[in-house]
């Protein structure tokens, strides 16, 4: 008897969302996915003044009541800020605004200014007893990337009773149960340098995330910017690495480590950081062959043509 399958694609969290489910209750699962993504976007979007993040960013150092899921995300973000040595840092919100990323859209279009180094999360206060959080005065956060990854992970947990599932939030991908056709989910990794396919992954259970300096770019006269900020400078990242794809057990760590790999700037530094965290990855320089981390080639149905 064929499995009941349901698929939907819509816009949310500033990106394209695709959810594909198979198993008894798949249609109900799509409804849950719509509701949960809308809920979490309403809590975590920095572009919504009434969201938890919007209220934190305006609170000028005062404690703000927030949802327990927001407290969990803030704690997770602080942990990743610590373990990546600040390469992942959600306090780049002001630098993003300075670079022109001034709206909830695929690319910014505001004037390109000069950002300042990110202040970091050392002084973030999370109080689970009172369900409040506080940022130091003048510090603002953007939880967009890690929020998408966390959303994918939450949906995988809440829909994991279904036989097969895929949740894709703009490239932050979480799958389980293998594809309904009886093999792993095919996940294409684009070579953003020329638009070709870099690799085709086959994944039965786990997560994939890609970060790149070659998307979400915009111009202001003769200046060009993109959405990946180096927390150390407050400027869009400049370096040898232009794209990182990470395969991990969960989407939030994959998203964080892909971004941190970009921020390192150099291929050797990126591969060392990713290897330290035990993930599989493809690290793409501006020119030349791709560097591989971990057992990523074992996951490739079609591997990159040239690897280091």
C-alpha cells in the first residue's frame, strides 16, 4: 500500500520553505509545519518589532519576558559563540544594517556604510526562572540563521513519527527516514562560483546547511556588500573561502558551523575548525579545487570533480 505523501512550498522567515512528508498523517503534518514556522518567525524575526528579538533589541538593557523557546535559542547561540571563538556571533545586527541589509528580503538594498566589530554575547542575561532575557544597552541581535536551523530541528522532532520527512528553510535542510522512493534523500550542492552542480549528496537522516558570500549581494554605487559579516571587523567577510557546506546530525549546528567556516577566511583554517567539531563538509575557495572535511565523500552520490 503506497504511503500518504504531502508536499508544500511557501515563503516564510525571509526565504522559501519546502516541507515534504510521507506516512500516516502527512497532511496534518503539513498543517503543523505551517503553524510552527509562523509561530517561530513571530518570535525570532528581528524585522518584527513585537517579536521576542525585536523587543530585546529595543529594551536598552532592560529584562524582557520571552518565550521559553527563545530562551533556549539564546542559550544555544551563546554556546556556539563561545565554542567557535566568536566566529559565529549574532550580535552583528547593527553591522548588517550598516552594510545595507535593512529589510526582510533576499538581499539588502540600503546604502552601504561602515560597521563596527560585534560586541559578542558575554553579557547576555538569560533567566529561566522568570522567563526573561536582557541584552546590554546598545547591543542588538540577529537570530535569523540559527533560528532557521533550530526551526528545522524542532519540526524534525515534532514530525519524526512520520515515516519520511524533509524540511528545507532556504537551504537549512533536515531529513529523516530516507526518501519515500526507498533510498536516501538527494541533496544537490550548487557550485555558486559558476552555477553548476558541485556535488550530489545522498542523506537518509541528518542535516545540511550551506553558507556563501556569493548570494544575497547588493551594490551601492561602486561598493558591493553581502550578508555574511565578520564579527571581528563588522564588515562583510573577505577571504579565500566563498562557500561552505556542512553535513551534521542537526540543522542548527550545521548552519552555525557553515557560517563560522566562512568567517575564518582561509581554507586551512576553515577545514581545521570543521574537523574539530566532527562534521563532514565541503569548503569552496574562490578558485581551484574543493577541500573536503570528514567522510563527506562517502555521502556523495556524485562527488566534486576536483578535491584537494
